[in-house]
C-alpha cells in the first residue's frame, strides 16, 4: 500500500528508526571517547530533541497542522 505521495508508511518508519539508530551510535562514539580520555567523571552530557514524528498516524507524516496528538506528545 502506497501513501503520502507514493511512499509507504513502512518505508518512512524504517527510515526514521534508522536515523535514530545512527544518532544513537554517534552519541555512543562520543561517550566512549570521553570515557577513554578519562573525562567521564567530570563530564555532563545533555541531549535534547524537539519532537517525535507522526510516521503515518492520523494520515500525516509531519507535525502540520497540529502536533498535539498522543503519538507526538507522549
């Protein structure tokens, strides 16, 4: 089944989770480098994200026109 201009929701979900996995891997590289440098005890790591994604929920893939559904705010 094709949605959203010909792109399947399964493809969109796999791309989103792939990007999240890559970010997780890169953050792990930074954390390991801090530990190997002996700086972990005096280092604070903060990570902020601005949102989630719909990934086809409610028939949309972006946060427009409203981002107040549970799949974004929970």
